[in-house]
C-alpha cells in the first residue's frame, strides 16, 4: 500500500462496513417483517418484543441508516477538499454520487415500513410536497401508486427497498471499487509526481482497518442499545397525529431547511448540492491544493457546514406537528371522501397485541 494512505482514507471503508451492516440486519428483519397494511405494524412490534435480539437487529438497522449518511458525506468531503474528483477519477466521483443517491433512497423507502403515524404522515407530507413540483410530481405518483398513501405505496416502497436498491447498490459498489483499483488511491495534493514510500498491508493497514471497524461497530451497537427508535401509534390515514417524530437525519436536515428558510432555502441548498455534484465537468484543472482553489473550497464549506448546521437545528425540531397545509385539513378532507381504512391494532409493544393482530 502507498505510504501516504492514512486514517482519512478509512472513511470509504467505514461507509462500506455500514452498508454491510444494513444488508445483514435488513435480511434478518425481512424474515419477520410483513409488508401489508394489516401486518406491517404488528410485525415490527413482534420483532422488537418477541424475536430474540430482534430489537438489536432493528435498531442497528435504523442507526446504520443514519450513520451511513454521515459517513458517505464525510468520505465525499475528503474526496472533495483533496480535489480527488479531478481526472482521471471523475467517473468514480459520478459513481460515488449515484451511491449517495442509493443511500438516500434506501433511507427514504425504509422510512415508511414501520407503518406508524410518524412514518405514514411524514411520507404523506413529503409526497404531497413532491407532487406540487414539476417532474417530481411524476415520481411522487409512481411511488404512491394510489390517490393517498396506502397498501399500494407500502408494497412499492418495500419492493424498491429490498429488491431494486440492493441490486443497484451492489452493482455500483463493484464499479466504484474496480475504478479504485484501476486508478489507485490518489496521492496527497502537490505530491502527484513523487514516487513515495509504501507500507506493508500486514500489519499496518490491517490493524488500522480493524481499529476503525471495531470503533464503528461498537459505536453503532451502543447507540442502538441506548437510543432505540420509539414506535408511534399505528398508521391512521384519517387522523393527523399531534406530532411527527423524526428518526432519520435527512428528515431532520430537510425539516430545518424548510421550516427556517422556506421552500426557497431548501431549493437553493439542493441547487448547491447539484452544482457540487457537477464539479468534475467544469473544474478540470490539475491543481488539487485547496489553497489554490478558494471558490470551489468555499462552496464545499458552505455545503458541508450548512448540512451540519441544518442537522443540529433539525434536531431541535424533531417532534413537530404536521405542516400547516395538512393541518388545515386540505389533505385530510380529500382523504375523508375515500373508503374507510382497514382497522389496525393500537400500539403498545406487547406480545398479546402483536400475536392477536397476526391471528
Ligand atoms: C455507499 C457509498 C460509498 C462507499 C461504500 C465508498 C467506498 C469507497 C472506498 C472504500 C474508497 C477507497 C478509500 C477512500 O478513499 O476512502 C473510495 C474511494 C473513492 N470514492 Fe467512494 N464510496 C462511497 C460513496 C462515494 C461518494 C458519495 C463519492 C463522491 C461523490 C465517492 C467518491 C470516491 C472517489 C473519487 C474515490 C477515490 C479517492 C482517492 O483515490 O483518493 N464515493 N470509496
């Protein structure tokens, strides 16, 4: 291994480790989870209260879904500030961006699966917002598959979450790692021409991988054990909840942007993300030292610091009532004209209820 490879290069590996944790815990959860309006909620109750270590699999899954977003963005920031997205690695930057989209799509589609009031109404709100934007409205109606969030939506989200995204994710990872192998890891900026030293894979790199892997796994397990995701009441399309408790970092960030800066703030921030994504197209100078790239580095700082600030601000807003539009009844009245919902049991985390609902 090249001698310059250090701790900062562990971020991609950490992201990969979290991806594997998500896949393993996701497979375990799918042994018991049932993707239907009547069974989704009780099956989650059953997993967390009855299945041996089911709570651990479930909360490891939820926490990894949060941490992988942080790890992916940190890895992306490392690549961004060191100018590693420049030729010949620009294709790998684009593949990385697609991986980021896959990570976000995993979280978004998984969000509905618990089928509790928080999941149901957050997804209703997001799809409602999307359906008012050009182009996104088409995606919203394909995802919803019905006039309101219903069993059809749950089936679609589940299929995308457990079939489509894993295949796309693994294919992209294969491509990402092949390109990495082809170009090698980039030397530090300004040292491209130096031949450099090398350090042995064993024990140096293996030990570093072992330490980072253990710390990340230890942290994820501790967070899962100490802060399990609460379960709200079972989804009821005819009753708005008093609050929407968020359990995913991207929801926190979006909430903060929309509530503090409005839709325009949210759109501007997304536009900045898109500009950064397209950087390799117009920033092709070989210069990689960050001091010589003030504009690009400034953009990156605004984006990553903005994400961090929005996340911290969003954490203060974690349990908010649904938006004014939904509260004003615009959405609910429309729903009331539709058929009555299928009766689903009330929440209370106990075995008898979960079993009773399954019978
Ligand atoms: C599931 C998501 C991802 C995984 C598992 C992953 C994994 C990795 C790994 C293990 C490496 C080598 C070590 C390192 O540089 O940290 C790497 C390198 C790289 N990644 Fe990612 N990555 C992901 C997402 C991304 C994203 C979002 C981007 C940028 C938009 C990106 C761009 C790159 C580039 C350009 C390299 C080469 C870096 C260099 O040569 O120094 N990756 N990735």
